[in-house]
C-alpha cells in the first residue's frame, strides 16, 4: 500500500526473510558459524538461544538451507510441547517418508527412527533434527527422550552421532538443560543471540530498506533511529513492526521522511493493540 510513496519495490520489513533481506549481525554470524561447525563435523547437539523476536528461526532457516546433500534428512519440529510417544512419532514422520500415520506405540517409533538412521548412515548421510521452541520440552520431560535418540544406530556410525540435534529456544533452555547432565555433556556448541546495538539497528534498517528497493538513506532520520533503538530494545521483530507501521503512517500523512514523532506514534498504536488483545 505504501510502497510507491517511499519508492519501494516491496515492503522491506515483512516477517518473511530471504537471502536478500537477511541481515547478519556480528552475533548472528558467530552463531551461524557455530551451527555450521556442529552439523558439518557431525556433532551430537547444538544449542541456539535468544529472546523472542531475536531472529533464531531466521538464522536456523538460513543455516539449514545452505547444507549439502550429504546432510539429510533434515527435520524441523516447530512446536515440541507433547508427550514422548507423540513427539517420537512426529519425529519419525519428519525424518522418514516411509513412516506411517497410523497409531503406533513408543517402542515402534524408536525402532522406526533407528532403522531410518541405520540406513542413512549406510548411505554416508547425516541427519539433522532442529527443534524450535525447545524450552517447551521441559513441560513434558522429553529432553531425556531426545538424548536417547542420539544413541540410536550409534554403533554403526563413524562419527560422534548419526544425527545432529539443534535445540533452539529461549535462554531458559540453558537452565533446563543443566538438569540433564547426560544431554548437556553432548552439547558441542552454545550460541546466544544478542540484541542489536544501536549501530546494528541503523545498519539493519538501512539494509532492509535497500532490499526493499529504496535508494534513499534518509527515510528514517537519526533521531528516529535512536527512538527505534530505545523502544524496540534491539529486538529485530519489534524493529520490523515499528518500522512497517511508521512507513504506513508516513504514507497516510504524506511525509517525506520518518521522524522520531512518527515512530512514537506507531509505538503508541502497537501498545494499544497489545492492551486490547
């Protein structure tokens, strides 16, 4: 709606991220290198933590999309808050196309996963299981269940594990994991995504605007950038929402640039929506 007003080809702050809009901050780059290391060296567990909206899922998508064909199957669990039998059945369906949707018990799921992993190892492939919102696993005590998966087909594997488990969640996941020493001992890398600094926020906004097709560097003035940093506190998702609504307000008011007052107006509107919700 507002694209033409700001000389944009597309909305620059949409939640969906591709190679052109992805902004690798120093913290994100460091985490990506560690995740790649854990997978490519076929380590057992990698831990990726950060606050809600910090860009964990975006970073994970980017890492998984860059893997070679030797790293397969790649399974992604986006909501793991379920009992052990349901979780294992879900994992079996994700990593094995031969898995049936018919009801089977815990033992059947374990046997199926092990059979899939043994076949995978025989093809010199390495499986990857990424679990989003992994801090929710604590609700059903299924962290220990995941540790057992790492032992399946291990006797036939020349590496540390036939599968790399990536646990992605809030910082509370670190304390949950500390209660499971046998799983914590197998964590090869620990990544904590930090909030954007002010410099990161400025670079991020300018990068996303360029990715949207804008040739101007002054759509958001410096005071507006400072206000965004103060209100969004360096969280990319909050920055996106503030900037997107601010561009809409600027379009509606026929402004030539986004000021600090525009940002504050957008923030007030978003805050009122949260209160209603």
